[in-house]
């Protein structure tokens, strides 16, 4: 597995080759608005390393996966998720064809707003 994959849409966003509405970027991850939101707030948190699926994760990737999960609430609340204790958010990762994965560069979906689960098949 290489760091970047030529035909990967998320690698192109990371490289700045195609635009995205970014809400966060650091050395290891990037987060941006989903182009086809399934909820009032729908962010994607993506590692900069090209990892195809959660099933391809190696021990060396565990820290960045933890970072993706740990930053999700902060990014959600900064971008309009209803605040706790009444509000909240939902995080989802689709894995493989029958898991509903369409982009084969792992990403965490962050959904929030009015009943975000209803809009997400
Ligand atoms: P998956 O089904 O792989 O878990 O989710 C892929 C997500 O990526 C979908 O929600 C889709 O709307 C989003 N997506 C696909 N292409 C682009 C793109 O070029 N830009 C952005 N911002 N989101 C995209
Ligand atoms: Zn990629």
C-alpha cells in the first residue's frame, strides 16, 4: 500500500488537486464537508495516508484512527452540531462493498443535526 493513490478522490483533496470545504487539517488528518450531505451537518475525517479500508489497517495506523475518532466531537460542535447534553452527533465508518463503502480511502462520517441517522442509508 502506498502513501498516496493516483486515482483516489480523497488523495486528490489532500493534495489540493480538487477543492473541498475544509474544516480541519494537520500533519496526519484532514476534515471537510461531504459533497452530498446526508444530515444537516455531514463531515468526513480522513487520514492523509491512503488506507483502503478499515480491514487494511496496520498497527502503525492505530494512532491516527484514534485521533480521527477523538477529534470528531470537537469538529462537529465547532461546525454546528447541537451541543450536549441534549444534542450530539453520530460517527460511522463504512467498510467494503456490503458495508456501503464507495470511496476506498478510509474516512469517518460525522453526522449531526435533526435525527441524522434517518438520512443515512
Ligand atoms: P462511503 O460510502 O465511501 O462511506 O462515503 C463516501 C462519501 O464521500 C459519500 O458520502 C460521498 O458523498 C462523499 N464524496 C464522494 N466524493 C466526494 C468529493 O469529491 N468531495 C467530497 N467533499 N465528498 C465526496
Ligand atoms: Zn487515497
